[in-house]
């Protein structure tokens, strides 16, 4: 897990530098017809960080990985991320994910790797897991990182 967390740190640091280079006007343009802009993707990733922050902390005090889902389209629409200043969004995204890195690094290995037979990752995971298959918090954390990287690739593919 330490290699994955170090890679996550590098991803945050390198992506933050690249994101800051995107001009304000370009950051609010949809990446393609009917798709989110870079601002909306970063907003979605802030929402994801917020939701998963609570999940990662709460998971340490329960045997189940069952958490409320959220409607990502509605959250992005309600928060009108295209109206936020790009540098502010990038800074919040970077800071929140550095904090999540700290949280993930602080979770004891026995808590991270304990099999959880009860979960709803078939509904809330990026790479879903059958509800009949036990899962670990570590899997869920790695899934979060993979989700984040996928969205960063979408932003950087446009530039």
C-alpha cells in the first residue's frame, strides 16, 4: 500500500502543477459535446473526496462498508462549478486530496486489509464488486485513487 500512496502523492503534486497551467476560459469549456468541463470534473473530484473522506473515516469504526451514494450530476449542477475561479478549485482539490492521503496513510494495516462481507461497492464503487464478494477498505481506497486518475486523464487528454 505504501507504493500506491506514494504514487497518489506524486499524482496529486504533478496534476496540480499541470492543472494550474490551464487557462480560466479553457477550464470552463466542455471537454466534448454534452460532457463536463475541466472545472466540473475537478468539482466532481472534490465532491468525491468529500464523500470518500467520511467513508474512509467511518469504515474504521464498523465491520461493514455500506455508505450512502450521491447523485454526482445533481451535485455538480447544484454547485455551479463553472462559476468558481479555476485556481481556487485546483487548490481545494489539491488540499483535500493531500488530506485524504494523510487519512489513508494513518489507517492501520489490519483495519485496511480486514475482509468486509457486508458492503455496497456494487453501487458506490468506481470498479464495482459483487455484493456477494467480501472486500477490504484498502480495495475501496485504491478504487478511489483509480477513479481520480481516470478523470485527470480525461482533462489532460483535451490539452
